[in-house]
């Protein structure tokens, strides 16, 4: 007698199971019920907030953003005065937050990577110094470190007349950091446009020719072609601009302060140094763990081929370690961005600082906090998206 078809038996079994006992149906029903409960709770919360605001005569609209802010902002990269709207002041705070976050991420990555590599050094002194740096910064609250840098270092610097001078020229004093900065001349527009076009075109040519080489197997010299574009287009823009697209804006002492150059306030500098040194300690541990996770056989094989330590690190260890480092590194970047809100304690006008001032001026706490949360959420999502795309590109593809 031939055996019965097992798939047919399974179909008959599932057809005999009642809906209230079918695992698939129960799973779907649980998700639907959970979604209804969550949406219902959110709806009740929003309704209660709206009713409470109406009972107190408060408006939840955002019309107040068009009103004059009426308060000064100590540091802004775009023109600002108290007659500007609350929305414009909020934009200044967003730009200040982005500035400290982008610059902080850049330097924290470099410093953290160097300290993480030093932590694995065979030199006992270098390794112990890296360990002391990591443990000191990781085990002290960031707010304490910020106040230490601001109150204990930057406010103790010499006055303007006795500024510490560095080549450049660069001047460091209680008023912050004044450094020479390139400024665009009236004829410099073609040069700037050519730089932007060169960057965009070089990236396009790099991607296209590299994919063409991978698809056909023929050498397309994509790196040389991109480098040539990156040099030739700005050179053409330089010649079109008359050979003088930029000029050095040098800070000059005039009275009780410097004029010209680019000025970084002590609040910004203290916040930047505090965020960089604090976050770099965590990044160093991430880098150390990623390097140690690479199989030791890879290191021994690289040594057997005669590669130097720097070549082994750059060509063998780091490409593999990055697959482990990137995911926790994303969290450290997000932490640095969100920790910038502690700048309110040292007076740097980032988004949270300006948001609190706006609440005092306009009395719209709910709307302001909604805007602040939306900005931090947007920055975090964009940062995660970019790094997750890079993370997927470097992951090993299993066949």
C-alpha cells in the first residue's frame, strides 16, 4: 500500500484546526490588538493635552514662530539680530548644533581611533597612557568634564592683550580662538562653483568607471580619472577668477579684541573639546574591540608576507575590523550629537539653549519641545542612515 502524501496530510490538518487555535491567526490578531491599543493610548494622550491646553487658554499652534524673538544670540554663523523671528533664531540654534556635532564627530573619530590603536601597542608606556586616558574620560560625567574645561581651562587663559600666539597666525585667549581664515574675493564665485562641480563630477566618474571595470574586467583607471577632474576643474575656475579667488583674513588686535579672521568662542571651544575627548574614549574601546576581534591568523599571515605594521593595520586588520566597529560607532556619533544639549550649562547657544530662551519669551513649551525633538530625531536618523548604508557596503556577502 503506497504511503500517504505528507503535504496533503498537513493541509488537511491545518484545515481542521479552528481559527481560535491556529497560531498564524492568533499571531496576526495579537499584532492587530497591540496596534489598536498603542494607537488608542496615543490618541487619548494627544486629546488630553489638547483639552488641558484649551482649558488654560493656551494655543498649540506654531504661529508664534513668525513673531520677533527679541533676544540676542552670542554666536551665529548667519546674520542675526533680536528683530528676527523665533523661527530664524531656532534656525541659528540648529546650525550651531550641526556645527559642533559635525566637527566633534570628525575629531572624535580621529582621536578615538589613535587612542584605540595605542591601547594595543606593544610599548608598555604608550599602552598605559592610552588606558589612563580612556578610564579618566569614561568614568567622569560629561557635564563635569564640560565645566572643568570651561571653568578650569578656557576662562583661565590670558587676556586678549597677552594672547597665546601660534603660527598662522592663531591667537588663543579668554575671548576664544581667533585664526586666519580664507575669505572669498568678489571674483571668487567661479572658483567655488568649479570646486563643487569638480567634487560632484569626480564622484560620478569614480562610481561609473569602477562599476564598468567590475562588469567588463577591463581597467578603466577610475582613480586617475577622478583625480584629474578634481584637479582640472578647480584649476580652470582659479584661472577664470583672475588668479585671486580667495584672500587670507588675518585677525588683528584692535583695542580690547581682535578684528578679522574667524572667531571660535570659549563656549564653543570648551564644548567641542569636552565632547571630543569624552566620546573619543568610548570610540577607542570600540576600535580596540574591533581590532582584537580579527582572527589572529590574519595577522600572522600578513607578517609572513613581509608587510610592515602600518601596512598590516591599513590593508588587513582595519578593513575587517570596520565590519565590527561601524554598528557601535553609530551609537557613539548619536550620543555626541545628543550630548551637545549639555551646552546650556556653559552658555553655548545650540538648539536646546535657544529653545529654553524661546519658552521664556513666548511661553510655548509644548511646541518648542516638539520642534527640539523633531530636530534631534532628524539628525539621528540621517546619521544612522548614512552609516548603515556604508555598513551594508562593507559587509561580507554570503553566497
